C-alpha cells in the first residue's frame, strides 16, 4: 500500500485537486428590523506559530519525512502502522489516501522500496481565518527507488513515468492551539518541472 500521491504519480500521473476555502456569512440579528450595535473586542493578530520560515521548514520536513516512511511500511487498515500513517493526514489528502488504499487492495497491488524527497522550500506560512496555521511548500518527490507491483511481482507503473516529480504539499494545524502539522493536500505541480 502506498499513499494517493504515489498512486497518482506512479500509475496514473494524475494531478491532485486543490480545495478552496470561503468565509461563512455572518448571521443577521433575529427579530429586529434595524442593525443592532454590538460591543466587540479589538481585533488581534494571530501570533506566528513559527519564529521564522526556517523553523516552519524544519517542522514541515520532519512531518513529511515521517509521513513517507510510514506510508512505505504501513500494513493493513486494521494495523497500528496504517492508523498512525492516516493520522498525519486531513481533508482531501486523507480521502485520497483512503481511496488509494482501496484501489491497491482491490487490484492486489503492493508497494516496494522507499520514497524520498528533496528540495523542499516554503511558498507561504500563514494564519488562516480560523486561527489555524497553514504552510505551503514545494518539493521534489523521488520515486526512483520504489515501485508498485501486482500479485506476480510485475510492475504496474508506466514505464515512462518520471523518477522525480514536482509537488505542492500543504500542511495545516488541526486547531488554533496545536503545533502538530497534518498534510491536507499534495497535488503534482502543474507548472514547469523544477525537479528535472
């Protein structure tokens, strides 16, 4: 089994999907025909989660390294290793990982080798409207030492797939008070290949 990004990169070479966010509308007061004035606290700026982009990069690298290592070795969906691997994801990434696992199981495929990455850089690091934190990164995913095989041990990966793929990997905190990073999406970069 391996994660959605590996299936997409190795088998289908399909790009992941990006999800957008929109603010919820503010409800109007009930039972009143005129706007009601409300006392509100002065706006405060969310303090930075990391002291610098360098600190954010260190945290993102550590999280992604763990994510890839767990993905390379995760057992069946009832295993502790699978649950630990899945616990590092949220949103569309989590859904993609679960779909990829179903696809692997349905076809009798298995993952072999190790997955690596390099050249991670911070694109942005910022507080979101709900005071959680988001770190957007670019990196090169290295699949040259890995494969996906069928029950006969034959590769199911397209022969012309690149060994290294440019990715956008997005990390978020699960709540405003957390410093834990979760991977929320990891589409293939649609621009020029900065990994070649």
